[in-house]
C-alpha cells in the first residue's frame, strides 16, 4: 500500500511537533479535511511547505485525494519567483503564509498557512491522471522549470529507501532539510511508508533547541547534505549525546572523501550505520546508495542502484544512465505541460559522468551539464547568469565548483561582490559565503564565439575574490 495510506499504521505516532504527538489515524482524518477544502475537480496548486503538521497534512491530503497536484515550495520563496510560477502555471489554489495574490480569495486561515483559491477557473487542460507531485528541478534554488512525478514513482522510491536502509516502525527522523527539497521530502515519505515517525522542527542544526528536541524525542536517524556533515564533524558524534541514534544518511552533493572516511570510522566506533547516497529530483529522488557495510572500502563512491533500479554508464559519452519505476514523467515549463503523459518511460540521463568498478560500485567523475550543488541544492548556472545579467545590467558569466559559485564580470564595469551575493541569496536562498566575483578584461571565447567555460572554470579555481 502507498505511504499515504496512513490508516494501515493505526494509532502509531506519525508526526511530532513541539510536544504534540499525532498518530496515523488522526493524521489521515486531518489530511482528508485539508483535501476537502481544495477546489473540486482535477487541478494543481502551490504549497509553501514549512515543517508544520498543517502543511504535511495538506501534502498528504492532496496525494490521498488523487484530485489536486501540489507544487512544493519553500515558505520563504522569493516573491518574484512566486509571481512567475503563478503566471506560468495558473494554479487553482495557493497555500502560503502570505496574503492572497491578485485573482485569489482566502477560504481558510490556519496557523502556518492560508489557503487561497482562484476566483475563476484558468481554462486549461486537466493534469495527466498519473501526475501526483511537482518539484522544482533545482530543489529550493529558484527555477520555474518543474519535475513531473507520478504517484507510482513516489511510492516506489519510498519503498526502495525503506528496504535498503532497513527502516522499521520504531524509527524516528527529525527534519534537518526543507520538506520542499526532494531529499527532505523523501525522508518524510520513507518514514511514513515504514510506519515510523518524523519530528517536525524549524530549528537550525546550530541551535540548542534542535538538539534538545532530538534527544527528547529519541530520534534514530539523522540526515543531511555535505554542509550538515561539516557541522557534525566539528561537533563530533560523541558530543551529540543521542543514545537512540542508529543511522546517519547523507545525500544532496558529494561529501569530501576525508569526511566520508571520518564518518565511516566514527560510525563503526559508535555502533551506527552510515549511508552515502546519490539522487536527483528527477528520480523521486533516490538513485543509488553505498551499503553501510561497504562504506569504508568504497570511499568516494555513489554506490549501487536502489532496489528496483538499474544503472549503466553510456559507453559512447560516459554519462550515467538510470532506469527504474521512480523516474519522472518529464519536465514542465507551463500549465499545459501538466497534461502530458510519461515522456521518459523510466529512463533518466543524469547529466553526470561516471565510471563503475569491478564490484559494480559507481563513481561520479564530472558533470555533463552546467550545474553546481550549493549547500546540497542543484543550481543551473545558465539561470543564475541570466538573473544576474538582467539585475546588474551587464553580461555576467558563471562558473566554479560545488559550494563555490563564481560570477565573472568583464570590461569597464566591475560587478560588486556584496551586491552579487545579495541577489543570489535573495533569489536562490543560498548562503552568500558560497558566492564570489572575479573581474576580467574580457571573457575568454572559443572559436565559435561562445564563452569558454572550461577556461572560466580554471580561472575560478585559481583566482581570488574581489
């Protein structure tokens, strides 16, 4: 049964928020109540998704109803991006902390979210029957290009995660990542699939409140992106004082080999299972994992396919190709795209270059496309370039490496680093410290006249911020 069939777990605890415990049966009722407030018929809406029971219930209610397709967004989504999404997708409803947009009326005011419904029907085709969820291609990083996920794909991936992690009904996670981010969403989905529970917390990992909550509610698993594990390394596992903890899971970007080795050894010392994982939003999102028993001798690997999946390296291009039931239906850039069926037929070209060793473990060797990961969020460099060039009124070229985005200005006008950081921070919700600027006399060009990004990448690695 799918993870949103909540009744199968009866009176077990599903969600914990503060000191409030909500069992599965009650969550099912709340989810159905939330879904009943959504417009009749088949449609879609924007769901700004804080770590709050109200938002989780609306998400699950939409899945349970099979009528409305939510697009998950961060609650602090940039207003300009929100306006673009409304224009492109003409949502039938918006659940957000803010006031109603033009053309919408508020039908419910909750604790965390208000539900705003469109005054007049948009007059577009209904979403495809198989479509269940929409996510940004860049997680929380400000793209209006969306990933179309099916109900089957979501549930297949949640079940695969339960299987390879060995999740059980007594497992308990805590939100360390936004629920609108595919990794954060998958933690929620997989624990619900196992009949476990999730502690909903808006506290930062750096606050005492987070750790007090983790101890009070006896969490058994802790998940994070590379930046999370940089923090945990400074803390040390012993200082966390979490006797109930049995598992650490990492995804959302490459973790430095040094840290993989550290957590592999430290986890063994403390009797923990440590999993390094790889995925993409386009795969609902998990693609592969390194079994905890192999993490010590497979440092740097993204592992083997999740149960039900298959990975191969294209002999001609070196690109990693994944196939499985969790592959997306396709992309969307406008409302009418939501009516399209499955365009990928279970096969995803990841855009990552890879190799495979004699034991069948895969290793990422580079990127075929212009994406970086900043704090675990995938960022399209072409989109960042367009945004900065428009905002600054000058041509900006972007390059760099994971967690090091470099914006190049050239000619007479030097881009101001503080302004660039602010623009990226506000639009893409990224840490400003991961963004820097360099100024050139002229951009390097190839014979075709196109920007030579390979040269820029080399300069980014050698240059100093200005």
